[in-house]
């Protein structure tokens, strides 16, 4: 398995999905050699973890989206000063590794590892499974995006023996934008196992100010994720301003970090709701769990969201869900409110509707929890294992 991150050194949902998917696959009898582009302690006993470079996660994360490196002049990894350098080293490492461990199948996640997956396939003569969690069209907000990344995705999808898409939305995009035959793409939705979240006790001191206002009748609306164009947070802020005009007891908690942070803060000020919008920055652990728990309503305003694990995590913390129609997680959930990401008026109306009706909010939260509990990572693993066996027998 070729991946770019695992918890606790992950920057988003990809690492989380890889972790629980791999854990469930190991419980189904798979032995997994997982290759990472950095070296770190993970304390994971169900994976054989290999490090393709000596980079620490901080340096790897500091390389930006494509070429930029934020390492200072004292950085000891001069030969790995860009993401492309890391990908090149990663591919060379994988090429040698498949000769040594002789795997039965290669499972590569997203564009970052597709080139290495192709190298492994050519070197070992074994099937390549490409797992698409997001495409460049998603990351760029439905635009073409970076042409280099697009070309890597095009080659990776064409060379793959089988493609796994995390939603029907993603499959349609792969077929329509990349010209891949529909029969080559399997849809396997992500999920969460509530018990995997572990024992947790909400700490009211984390967001004490918000909790105090909740006691006065305010409703907290949360958004958790990267602050990027893909997540549609400008529309979230515009909708928040419109909703606040109709109902003044709304507070907005935005947890996460990204290149749009300053722009979003300025926009909240311009719209006169800076006293209602709270930016936490990147959160992990207790503060991350508490951000879900303090919320009454969770909003996913994504312009293009292949799946959206955060919606399931929010549901597991008793939130009602309001998601954009452009989110893949909506394919497995019915008890949610929906809006087109650009329709800020509908978003505001639905948000106010939930916030002003405790019975509606509670019913949505209760019913959606019954939905996501029907599927598990073990179900996902069984489907993926079937794909492994099918491609392996065809090779």
C-alpha cells in the first residue's frame, strides 16, 4: 500500500481513511507493507511501515502543494527540497522494495503515489489498484487545476488495473473528465466505526465561551477541515451572514487551517459577523473532538467533496448535518439537509430552520446516527479484498 500520511502525522482525512481501511484489511487476513514518504513513530502494530526518505513530517508538510519548500537553509535534506524530489525518491524506494517483499497487489492512494504505483506494477508485474479519494478537479474547486497533477492522475488512472472511487460523484468525474471506462471503476464508500473513536469525555473548558452562550439559547454551527477553495468556506461565510440577519442566536466555529484563513477572517469582518465566527486553527486530539461536541449543527459547504468523513464524525458526536449536494457522503445518508454550495440563500434558510426547531435538529441527529452505523470499515475491507482477489486471479 502506497500512501502519503498516517495518523498522528496526517493533515487531513486521507491518512485517517488509510489507517482504518488498513486495520480492517489486516483483520480480514491481509498483510500490508505500507510505504510513507517520511520517517516517524506511528505505534501501529497491524502494518509493516516503510519510510522512503529520512524526512520528518514537519519538513514533508512544509513543501506546499506542488513545488514550494518552506525548509530553511539549514535543512539537511537538500536533495529533497521539493515535493517532486520526494516523489522521485519515493518511486525509487518502492521500485526496490517490491523486488524484496514481492507483494501480490499494489494499492496506491491519490496522485501523490500514482507514479510509484506504476513503477511497482512495471517492476513486479502485479496488479495496480488506484484508490481515488480526490482529484485535481476537486482540489481546485471544479477547475482544471495544476496541469502536472492532472497529467499524473491521467496516467495513473489509465495504467491502473482497477480503480476504487470513494463515491459515485467521484466515479462520474473519473469517467467524464479523464475518459476512463465506467466498468473499470468500483465505488466503495468510506465510513467510520463509532467504537474506533475510543473512550471520550467532552471537556467543557475547551470552548468555555461557546458553551456559556449555548446555555443562553445560542446554537453553534461547526465546520471542520482544511481552509481551501475546495471546501467552499467563502460560501459558508456568506451564508452565515445571511442566516444571522434572520436569527441572531447563531455562532460559527471553523476548525482547521489552510491558505484561505486570512481571506475568510477578512470576509467575516467585512460582512459584520466577526463577533460570531471563531477560527480555532488546526486542532487535534481533545480539542478536535470537543469541536464536534460543542456543535449543534455541522455544515459541509464543499464545492466538490469526493466523500467527506468529517460529516460522519460530526454525526457520531450528535450533530445535525447540513451538507452541499456536491458531497459524496450524501450518497450514504438520507437524514440530512442539503443545498447547492453556491446557493447561500437556501443554505441560510435551512440553517435557520434547523437552529430554530429543537425537534427537527434532534430528529436529524438521531436518524443520521442510525444510518452511518449500518456500515463499517470491515464491510469496506471485504469489498476491497474481493477486488484484490479478482485482479490477482486475472493477472
